[in-house]
C-alpha cells in the first residue's frame, strides 16, 4: 500500500456502505474489511445483514448493519452516519419494470443521493463520500458507430435531458441512464454549493460481472448482469450487449476502497474498466472451452462488437492502483460458482 493510502487509513477507520447486502456493495464491504477498516452496512433487510455477518465470523467485531427502509428520507440516515469517517454510496434503484419512470427511477435516485449527502454533511465526522454512478451517466449513444474514434473520460456526460428521460414514451432503460446522470449531477452540485466537510469521488462503471458474495437465496435471485451470463450457460438465446465495456466486481470493489483511501482521488470522476471488450457470444465461447457440460448446450451467434469508441479505464487503474481481471476469469469464476449452486439446489429438491 502506498504511503498516502496508509496515512488516510489511520484517520478513516469506520466506513458506511449503502446497498451493502447487494451484489457490488457486499464486495465493497469485503474489500474494506480485508484492508483492516471497520464497516457499517446500510440495508433494507437486517436479515440479510445478519446473514453476511454469520458468513464472515472472522470480521464479526468489525461489521455491523443498520436498517434503512427509505433512503429518500434524510432523517432516517442520521443514526447510520454516527461516528462514520467515510461513506460509500452504492444503493440506487434499478428496475426496468416501471409504470412511471420519473417517480420510480429518477426521483428516488436523486433524493437518495441528496439524503445521504445531507446526513454526511450533518454528521461532522465524514470526510469523504464515494458514489457509485454509472457509465450510463457518461455515454452519448449518438456518437457510437460514427467516426472518428474517441475515448470517454471523466469529463463526458450523457446528453439526455430531464424532459427526455421522464417522457411517457421513454423506455425504462433510457430513463435509468437519466436517473444515474441526474443523481450524480445532484451530488456534484451539492458539494459545490454547500461546501460540506467532505469531498466527493464518483465511479462510473459499466456492465459488472463476477462471483456473488451477497446473500442470495437461489439462482432466481441473481443480479441482472450475472443473470444474463447464467442465461447463456443455460443455453438460452443470446442477447445483444448494449455496450462492450465491463468490469469484474472485485476490481470495482477495489476501486471503491482506493477511492476512500487515496487523498488525491477527492473531487475526481473515474471510469473503471479495462480495455477488453465483451459480447455474450464471447462468454458462450469461454464456457464451451472451460466447461465440458457447456459444449453443445450453449448457443453460439456471431455478434458484432462496437469498436467505435473507448473509455479511459487506464487512468483509473493508474491513479487508484488497481489491475483489471480478464473477461475469461470473470466468466469462469462466476459460472463455476453458479453451477455449484445449481447442483446444491437440485440435491436439496430430491
């Protein structure tokens, strides 16, 4: 660990992680614990929090949970930030099954961020907030496939307007892109206008894959991105990837923790993700090559991979000191785990 990370480690000992029992949040919790920090998880389900503690007995004295059933209400977060030195805000609404995009996606995302920042500002102890934004807040799909080649950086923003995102005819996946943009914009505006006692770091990852460490009752409760890879493994028709960019969840967790620890990360916006592109046909090929049971089972379909643009994950890796996992390893590690889960489910049903 670098000297500047060590110096910050001693003054930032207690970290609040929202969405701590979710796919990304649980990995962030594990990485923080591994690095010797104390963690408080905010979750809508204390039962899941208890399950995480029981699954990590070696960290029982360093991990606790608080139940937050409404992240939009600032008052509900006051006890969550007590004695906290840094906040990692992962929690955010994600659903494509909506009737009103503004009420169900956009407003909850914005209000949730504001509530977290209000509580952090009032705490008097929080010195840094790391926010999980999204590549959806960065990309401009109208530039894709059109020369010349370009590279997205932390200076780029999705041009989608609030009016476009909230229009009744707008599909939920586009409204989600708007929700991520407007929530992150609200965070930067809060810091600029309120000048709280903390600085802000935003991470804008794309598709996130990798092993599961959060409480999952079964394969039917997988997070959306991993569920897509499991559908490939089951031999279902291949979907087209909306973007070719991706990151392993373990690398993303490491990026979050480094964003907490490194003084120079404050006030920065990063796009974590390696240069390797993916498609679901690539995933199918890897499964065929690595798992005997997948041969003749997974479907293959030649899929074009968009190479008209790139993303500046290299700067993120250099400045946060992380290395990117290969797509092959991410797929193999996940599918190996899910195959074992399937065997256990089948055995339990006998």
